[in-house]
């Protein structure tokens, strides 16, 4: 197609030239030092065009000759730049392949090539990336001293790059990750604190913060971080639920008195305060601190409909009630009556209801549930021992000493068996 277009252009030029110059009878007279020369106008125009073309070619040739050293320098720089880029790519491939020693050497070769080429020195991002790759490789090799040197160098160079400074952010995240693996959580938190707010909310930064706060035993901060991660879909829903529940329980366990436990309880998210396992852990902790009445207030909303909850939640709530039975109020009796039928099918729930009825001195109802729980092999040894011991105490109160002795013997055997 291009050939056809050129052929058409040449044909048009030839036709125009023949039409315009074919009947041109003009002359050009040139006088020079007493000499006179007459040439046709057509020849003069062709000569002028040729002279211009020759002058243009001569100027271009001289320009190319004069620029030859610069072109040679640019060619050598390009060759060295390609060599440095190739070394960096090779270092990355070796790092991903687990060849950490060779990866470090290739990364440093890339840095050396750049350092020996003055025209490549302004590329700070390239140098920072090479140092980061070296630091990551040395971290895998457990060479902490040289790793920290390369990380510091990458940070210093990364601060010279144009914003946004992705290399500096990468260096800080890598430094925080290395610190966490070294069990130096405080250093990791310092590095994460230097990140801009937007970077600090990225998934990787939140994961590192979660690990660091757990290492420093800051469960409330870890809980907030985990909640942000769950919001950013950093975990699967099931994993997020389990982690949030674990962190909430750890936070509650740090309370040293009832007032501190109340403050921690109020700081929990509404979703956490509606989790039966978290509520059970809070009630147990409050009961251990002597505030059994308040612990039962936390349990009361969860206890309604307990027979419809899953087995794990039901057992956790039942165990929590057993830990805070002292001074059980009379308004708990309707709740206990509603779950009496379900308590016969669930030994842990039956034990808790039986102990609660015994606390209210309803010994007849309590004895039935305690016997059912004590004879259920699905119940663990300590719980069965507790059921036998409660039955023995009821028998002693009713002056049935032989029956009490039999129950005490069963309690001892249950404890020794498990």
C-alpha cells in the first residue's frame, strides 16, 4: 500500500513538473568578475535544489560525526543499565526460588553496576529495591547484622525518591516483618508507627500490627486491629469470628479487679458482647472477682433460649453459671424451670441447673438432675466429681450418711478415673 502511494505521489510531481517547466523559456544570467554565464531557469532551479540537498547532507554528516562520542556514551550506559536490570531480575527470581545466597550476590552486583555508572546513579528507586531484596535474602539466611544494614540503607535511599515513596513504605513493612520474626515487637510497632495513615490501614500492615500487639500482650489493641482486618476481608468469616472471640477473652482475662473488667466489657464491640462464649468468659471472670450478682446479670440475656443454642455455647454458659452461683436470686427459678427438660439431655446443662436448684434449696428437683449428670459418661471427670460431691452434700444435710458415703466414694472414683 505504501509503494502505491509513493508511486502516485511521484507521478503527480512528474506531471506537474512537466507541465510547469516544459514550456519555460526563462534564462538566468550570472555575472562574476567580468565573466557572464547564461543558464536556463530549469537548470538553475535543479542546481539550486541539489545545492541545498548537498548542504543539508553535509550538515547532518558533520552533526553525526560530532555527536558520535555522546552516542557511544549513551550506548555504553544503556548496556550497563540492561545489565543492572538483568541482575536485579535474576536476584528476584533466585529469591523466589529459595536461592538466598545467590540472590543477595546478584542484587549487590546490580548495585555495583549502578554505582560504577554515573548516569545511573540518580535512579534511587532501583538502588533501594536492590537493597530491599538483599535484606530479605539475608533475613532468610539469619544474617541479622547485614540485613539491618541493608534495611537502613534502603530506608535512607527510599526517602530520596519522589512521592508516593513506595520503596520507603516497603522498607518499613519489611523491617517490621523481620522484627516480628525476631520477636522484637516494640521495634515492629515503631516501624509501623512511621507509616502514613493510609499505608498503616493496608492489609499487610494490619497483619503485622496484629502480630506485634499480640506479642506485646495488648489484647484490646489486637482486637481493634483484628476487627479492621476482618472488615477488609483479611480473614475468612469463620477464622475472623474465632480470632475476635479469642482476643476478646484474652482482653477480659487481663482485668485485675471488677472495675477494670467493667471498663473492658464496655470497650468491647456490641457483636462481641452478644457472643455467648465471650459472655461466658466475662461472667466467669467477674464471678472469680467476687461479683457473682453482676456476672449473672450478664448471663441472664444469654440464658433465655439456651436450649436452642449450639452445644459449645450451651456448655460454656452452663459452666459460667456454675462459677457464679453464690447468692442466686429467686428470679432465676423461671429460667431454670424452662430448661429442665433440655437439661436432662445435656449433662453439662443438667449439672448447672441442678447446682443452681440446690443453691436455692430445691433439693428434690436438684437431686434428679445431679444424678442424671453424674451417671452420664459424656461428662468430663471433674464435672462428674462435682455432681457426686453435690449429691453427697445433699445426703448429709438430710442425715442419710450411708448414701452420702457412697456418693463421696463415687466422686473419688470419678476424679481418679479421669
